C-alpha cells in the first residue's frame, strides 16, 4: 500500500477546483467556488469548494455531502480508495512507490472484479479489431461510415468475433471465472451452465463512466440479416442506462466550455459530430431522457439542444424529455435536422457541417415546442371532455417531471399559456399542477439531511451550541499552546462535538497545523463530516463578525462555553435538589445564589446580523 506521505503528496498535488470542475460547472463566489451538487438533485447551487489557507474540501449545504479529493473520486466516480489514489496520482503526475494491491481489492470488492472483467473485455475487443482476419468486417464497416482512425482510437472501438465463445475462450481463467464474465455482461449463461458470448460479429462501442473507464459495451450488427441492430450490455453494479450518457467523458470539457450540450440518439451520431469537431455532443443509450441524465447535464451547462427525428416517434420522445430538462433550469431547445436525417448522414454530405450548425442555431424553444404540440392535440380532441383529458394528461406529465420545482418565472409562464389554451383561469391550472405534484411527491422527494446536532443524551441547546462554536473557531486558528483539544475533548458534553474535537486533535500535524482535509479523513461518519465542514463556514462567519480577529472570537467562545457549563452545573444541582426527599432550603438557596452570581443567562457565540 502507498505510504501516508505519498497519499498527502497526491492530495497536495491535486487542485480540487480543477478536479471537481471537470464534472461540475463551478463559478467563483467570494472565497469559494459554487455549483450544482453532483450528489443530489440540486436545482439551486448549494455545492461549495473551498481551497484557501489550510482548507481544500467540498461541502453541499443542502444534502450535507462533504469530503476531499479522494472522497469525491470515490463517491462521484464510484471507485475504491486504492483506485482513487492511483487515479489522482496519475492525474497529478505523482509516482507512487507501491501501487495499491489490486488482488486484495478485487477479493474485497465485487466492483473490483467487474472492473477487471470490463477492462479485459475492452482490450479483447480492440485487439480483435486489429486482427487481420477477425476484424475484416468491422474495419470495412468503419471505413464505410467514414470514421477516422483518430475517432476509432478516441472512442476505443473494437469488434466481437464471429464464434459463440471467442471472448470466453480468450478471457476465462482462474482470475476471471465464468460468474464474473456473466456478471459483467460479457457472456450469457443458461440454467444448465452452458455459456456463450453476449456479443457476436458486431462492431463494439465501449461505454465509459465519467472518468473514462469502460463500464459496458454496445454492439452494432455487421451483417444486415442479424437482429437486433444494436445491443447493449446488461445493467450491473457499475452500469445503469438511466444514469449513463455515451461520450460524456470525451465531451465533458467541450460542454462546459461552450455552456451547451447537444444530445443525439446514437453512438455513430456522437462520433460523427466529434469527428467534425463538434465535441459537445453525447447520446442516451437506447432509452428516453431521464431525471438522472438531466441532473448530470444541468450541472455542466445552461443550454441543452435535443436532436430528434421529425416523425411522430421523435416528437413524442421530445415531449418526454423536455419537462425533465426544464425542471432543472436548463434552457432546452429542440432541433430537427434537414429532411429528418440523422447527424451521421448529414455530416457526411457536402456542406453538412455548415447545415448542422445552422440547424442547431435555429433550434426551437422547447417551451414553445411543448405548448404547440399540446395545441395540436387540443385541436384534434373530441369535445370538452377530450380537451379536458388532454390538459389533465399534460399537467400530470409536467408535474411528474418536476415542473413545480422549476424557476418561478418559468412555471408562471407555463401556467399562463396553459390557461390561455384551455380557456380557464390561471388559478385552475395552478391548482391542477399542485394536485398532480402531490400525487407524485413520494417518488420525487429526496432524502432529508441528517439532523445537524444529534446526540444520545439530552443536552441544553445553549451548551451544545457553545461547544460547537468553540470547535468552529478552532478550525481557523493558527497553532496555540493553550488550545489543547486532545485533553479537553472529553469534557465536551455533546457526542458529536466530542468526536469532532477528537478528530481535530488527531488530525493536527506534529507542528500543530490543522487542515480540513486531515480532519475529514479522521471522521468516520458521513454526518460528522458534514457537520465539521459546516462548522468551518460557521467559524469563518463568526470571525468576520469580530473584524477578522480569530483569537478574540476564540476567547469569546471560551467565555460563552464556560458560562454555559456553569449554568448546566447549577441546573443539575437544582434537579438533584428537586429529586431529593429532604429538599433542604439552604441547598436550594445556594444554587439560586450561584445562578445570580453568574449574571445574565448564557448565550452562544454572537452571530452577524441575519445569521
């Protein structure tokens, strides 16, 4: 395993804004960078990346997600820690003396086994494409479609052999037994144990995750008498069609640079666009646009151009996709290419690149497209009942896809236009939307974040707050000999505060310096990490309220905590007096006198106005 020093070198060499910025469109705001959270269905930027002083971590103020570069790669890209370390080391150009133990990782993790099988399958398919005999038909298909060698390499195209067990014969071994190949979707197995290759005599398109690792494969027939025309891997732990977009890792930078994504319908369409240097193009995998697709794209750009065929099936697909995208505050446009042909066909024509760009620029506004489609349906509806059913079905669809959570202006425009089409008051449409949303709310709501300051015993709120305030300011202090959390943390009453204090003490380096990355490493519970990262922001706000004087803020917190402890002690003495049989008047008087000596009721650290 890599040493602690090597892990720290990788961490220090990783620019967290650059790393996260490859997956989330971040904008500078004050001392942080903010964007849409990749860990929940975020509709307003609640995700902050901090990279100043001794802090390099991310925090979502809505769902509570928090961590450093390693946790981001683990949670967002689905990698084990060893994989994340190696990924970041290679990315930063840091050479590790001892790579992580792949065999141990595979034994420990089903996902590790799947990755090994998928990587082996990817290598096998590429090798066959270069084989003089086995790759003949696939190379001919590539040439016929005008796909360049550069695109073959960029998208990792390969081919499947014509035999029933070409892949299995090549890969099956003690390291990759049949059950692993079956789980990865590379071979299929009957109940009697008989196996055969999942892909036969097909041009293979690897499907990658956001880090560029193969997670599945798509295959197109090489003989027109075979069926089906396209075939995708089965879903497994690493691959879910509803969360995956073909070409995303190749297109990500171009999407974020352009602020716009073009969503096509097929592998070859994506490749043809990239070959024409239109690189902000991705495709769904034989499925309709999903909420997960919309969420992924919304955190990267503000405009989505959806390419659909001009036939009725294409129109219906557009109708299904538009509400999903609009609910995520993305400016959606619908593009139908000339003569209803697909991008691959258009771009291979003379002047096709110019025609493609013109069609994209002239794409119609999705809001207008959606309502015009409804208007057509209303014109063909039979009577009042037919019109009512059209309106109710439309309202139900947009509510199910989250239109009630769209920006207020966007929602108001929809309500107004619907009311105009239906010939009713806007309040009627508004009520229909709210009722429909209530019916779908169970499936649409996401998990609420854990309570911020949960403890296993009853603690006075002022005392809990004072303890956490002290920790919040401590996170911003330079080393001080009189701040000894290692010995003081056991005096803290709140269990959460004790765990975070212990983490602070353990995370401090030999010279007393503390980094948020090290603290988050020490905390084992996600809720504790979330609270600790929130305390970082809270501490800074408190220090700012005292003109940036961190020592003065710390002293104020100490005073408040001492006062809260004394008050808690007096309350405890009073409770003991009430529970006693004697109830000695002199003892009660002593407690009351002690409370009087303490002065006004204790409060936690003062906040800036509005906090």
